[in-house]
C-alpha cells in the first residue's frame, strides 16, 4: 500500500513498512484484536529487527492513530510523526455495520466477483497492486481489517487526548480522503505525502 512512497523516500534514508498483526503477510497471533497492543507489538518488532531509534513514524488514517499511540507510549523511541488524514483532526465517514460482511463475502467468492474492494488498489504499481488486491479478498485479512474499522471511533477517542512529548515533531498531511478505507494509489497522492511530510518536518526542526 506504500509502493509509490517507500522507494522515493528510501533514496534519502532507511524506510521500513510492516503489516499489523492479522493484516497482509502478518499472522494474527492469538487472533484477538486489542488496539492498545498495536504500539507494543510494533516496539517488539523494531527491537527484534534491530532497528535503532528514535524513529520517524508515518501513518495513514488508522495508522496515524496507532502512530500517535506509539509516540505517547514510547516517546524516547520517537523522533517525529507524519500523520496522513489523521482521524483525530480530519472528519472521516464510515459505515460501521458494513465491514462485518466483508469476510463472509470473501469466503463465498462474492467479494472478488463484485470487485468492490479490489478497486481500492487500482493504481498501485506492479506486484504491489496484485498483492493488495489479493489481500482485499482474503477472509483472514478482512476479518482483522473489519475489527480495526469497526473500532475506529473508539481508537480515535483513545488517541485524541494523548499527550505527546514537546520534542516530538508532528507533521500533519491531508489528502482530503474522508471515506474509510482509503489508500494512496497515485503518484500525485504520494507526492503530496512526501512533499507535505518533508515540509512539515522541516518547518519544525
């Protein structure tokens, strides 16, 4: 989902992306989704991968919420945040009852036939687009995604009042996407993220 962004940023610095537990290529662990565990799981992942912080965290929509939560929990390991369409500051819309149907529709093949979610990945380049379309039709991926989206309002309420260290630079970027879920699928959107994120960080450093 970051295929337009990661290669460009990687020309200047080391960039890592990952799938949260139960999404994409990541296993679901014990199968339970507890939003407050997401930052803890990321810290364990970074430690085991020998990634030395402090890090700049970049998150889009729900990812922006988890980035905020990580920064509040691990301020010593966080240098800056780039928050794209952060639900704590950008009004989003979501039909909470809809995601619960996705895994069932995927199991019986109707979701793939309809192309309803596959279309979200249109524009992603090469293998990234193919992988994302596959994930968007996989019951295990969709089960976890539905859990995350259904609890988005609660996670937003948890993340909004968190106090961040004054030394952590925060760069908000708005792509104007108000529907859940959305992905960064064009070079133009990627440029907005890269330019907006770099400019936002530079202004505060």
